[in-house]
């Protein structure tokens, strides 16, 4: 994929050395209340490195996706450092952010597609996330639907008033 400036976009697995650049993009994409520190990024990356990706243009990171296996209907709180005690039931998309200068290039969709491919290869057929900052429309277009579970309502509060728990039941359906 090429951008308006002709620079080639590359999607690659995220590595620990990518975290500083990801933190910069996070600070441009989210309010302070939703930002996490390097230790949280490292812990999430360590949970399931095969589900985390970066997008680069001319060598510079312009987007990232952090996802991992997780327990069904149990979204982690912001800043959580530990993983689930049991087996992973779903792909949990924890964070997707695109730098302001790279928005509109469909990078988010490409990053999610890579995570879906990795999840299917690992035997996960469902995905969940918490949509924040009005992003539910984006996720809806990718096949996610709002879920409702009383136990989740309290967890959503830490994500802000507009947070919505969403799920996709069939990662094979494209």
C-alpha cells in the first residue's frame, strides 16, 4: 500500500524496541486518562507477541495494534499488567492507534486483518474489545457488535463515558 506521498507502508510484528514510538503515537491518539506506560505495553506485548503489529511508512512508525489472548467477556482494566489466569478464549484487541498524519489510509483495517489472521492460526475464532473515544463506528464496520453483560459495566467506567464493549463472533467471516 502506498500513501499520498508514495512511501510504501509496511506491516510488521511489534517488538519491544518499538514501544517508545508506540507511546508517542498513543499520546497523539488518546487523552491522558486512556494512556498507558511502557511497562503496560511491554506486559501486553509479552502476553501474545504474535498478535501485535506496527505500521511503518518510510521506516517511521505511523500506527500500531496491541492484541492478545484473553478470557471471554472479561475486558482488562486500563493499566493492567497481568494476564488471564486461565486459557485464552478470544482475541482481545487492546489498543489500535494511528498517527494523525497517517489517518485515512486504512491502516487500522490492515493491522486488524493481520491480528485476525494470527488469531485464526492460533485457533481463536472470536474477538472482543472496548471501543473508546467514539470509535465504535469503525469497529462496527469491521463486523463487531456491541455486547451487553452486567459484570462488564463497572469495568467500562475506567475507559470513559463513551466506552462500549464490542465483540465479533466469527473471525473467519470477512
